[in-house]
C-alpha cells in the first residue's frame, strides 16, 4: 500500500493520465474490493454474481447490472454489509453516521485508508483553488475531547511541506455557538473557514455580522453552494468560496476544476457514476443520480451506492485534464413532495422566492395532500413581503393546486434530530 505522501504525489501526475490508464488504475482497486466483498460479506455473496465469469474473472462490461445500493439498504442491512474479515492494514475502522437532508440517518463503517485517500484528494483540491496552507483554517467538525474552541490541531496542509508548517488547523465543533466562531475568526485572523452549506448559511445570515477583512476563503463541504450563501458571504467579506463535494460515506468525491468549468471527480479514490433510473450512465449534458464506489471502503463495501445527489454529467473539460468531469452538482436531493395523484417533486424554490418574502433561512414543509407550510426568518426589512406572488411561484415550482401557509418566525424549529432541514415531507415520511 502507498503511503499518504506517495498517494498525494501520485495525484499530481494522475490528473493528467489518459482515460485508459485511469480505468486500469480503478480496476486494479475495484478487483480486490469486489472479490473481498463477495467473499467476506453476506450482503454481496450473490449480488455481484453477474459480474463474475465462471473462471473468477470480472466482466467489466456488465458493471451497470450491479443493483444500486440505497441509503435504506445500508440502514436495513448494516450488519450483513460488514466484512467478516476486514483488512487490518486498512484500519483502524470507525463508524460514522450521516443524517443527509432526507433525515434518515445511516451509519457506515469507514477505514483509515479511505480517510487518507480523501485527505490527499482534498490537498489536490486546495492546490487547484490556490489555497495558502501557511495561514490559519477554522473548521467545524466533530467534538474533540479536551480541545477548546480555537485550539490548534496541527497543520492542515501536507505536514511534510515546509510552507504548511505554520498554518494551523483551529478547532471548532458542530455544537459550538456561532458567535464564538466569530470571536476566533477575528482574534486569530482566520484565513479560511470551513463548514457545511447549512452551517455557513446560519453563520453568515446574522445581520449584525461585522466585516471580516482577514477571511479570504470560505470552504464549503458536503453539497452544492446556494446563491443565498454566496450573497451573504459577499455582504461581509471578499472571501473566495471553495466547494468540496464530499460525503462521510465516500470521502472526497469531486473538486471544482481549477479553470472554473465544473467539477473533476477524484477518480483515483472513488468511482463516481451519474446514472438514470435504470442504473445506466447518462449522456453528457444529462441529469442523473450520483452513484459512488469508494475504493477504500473495505470494512463495509459500498458498491454502486446512491449518494442522494443529482448532477449533470460532463464530457471532457476545457482545462485539458482527462480526469472525469461533472458539469454541475444539483445539490442534495431534498425531501420528496408528493401529490395525491402520484406526481412527485424534488424541486427547490428558486432564490426569487426568498426575495419575495425578504426571507433569510426558511423551512418548507408538506403537511397534507396539497397543504404546505413555509416558516421563514425575515431578513430584508426594505420591502414588504409579497405573499400572493410567493404562493403563485410556489405553485409553478411544485403543484398547481398547492395551498401555502407562510409564517414569519423569530427562529426556525429544529426537528427531533436537532438538525436543520430546509425541505421536509411531514405528510408522508418518505425520506
Ligand atoms: Zn477541468
């Protein structure tokens, strides 16, 4: 197995590999993963049958016949997805839970190997974005016992590089109040602030937020950046917004192209497919579901796992990198709204809807067959809300007979999990 440093250094070259060489690399990691999954997990014992010839060789042409693994498969079959003979050199292993926007938490078992590959891919993404590892990064993450908010955790760039030595990764955690993040950002002249889209929206939503001249970079994890977040960041700083398409299950999935065209997948660490309802790859320019196979997930193989996102497939990128290309990420699939006649919608309200209400953060809920509620925190006091225009827009986005009740609130209610969910179906708990 390569060291972290070797893998990172390889990524510098492999971004220029011709597609045939990349396929060879991927098959070199998929082959042992598939064999391992088939031999050591009950879940995959028969599921991969079609892929294997009688002599044990893999028929790659039949790859897309492997059924898609859904979130609900993972939550229902956690135990049988676990390898009975985890590869010790890939450990230690850890269980991580992810709630996703659909509110159905799933737990997966990840490996140190997966996390190492993700880290190296992130570093490549930092270089593509021209980030400066010598300056402080404040990152919201899991609570670390004994670590105060603002405590230095070590370099956030590759630790062997002299330029990365002085740039400390400063700690803050998910349950920490935002005002104390602000304090750290101001006191320690934080250069980069990293969190999820939702967390950043909460932070930048505060109308009393002062200007943040030292903040040069806002790093967004998880999913697509909303226009709303871009507007709110620009209000207080000139920070560059750097997206990372990642997940706890799959690690680092894709990063924005350095030439600004779209996203390149981290094909060296994960196979990312964009597929239609039948599990077949969509054509360039078409929208499909993101399905991933992370090569490092050997403790709990995730083979063709539906990440819960949609994306527009790309062809080749203008920057010249043959690395697979995603034209656009459509963001986390939100709650599915359902009409009694069977129509379903995963749409989201356009930014225009927020303007019509003067809304900051909001929650959009289906509460009956054609009944919807929108709770919002008022943000822009300059103009009166136009409820009729909002309802009309809502009906064109979702269903023409939707009845919308709009309420201005001081604070949004969090659900039972304590997580903020922008869209929710309470009529049928579909996920
Ligand atoms: Zn590119």
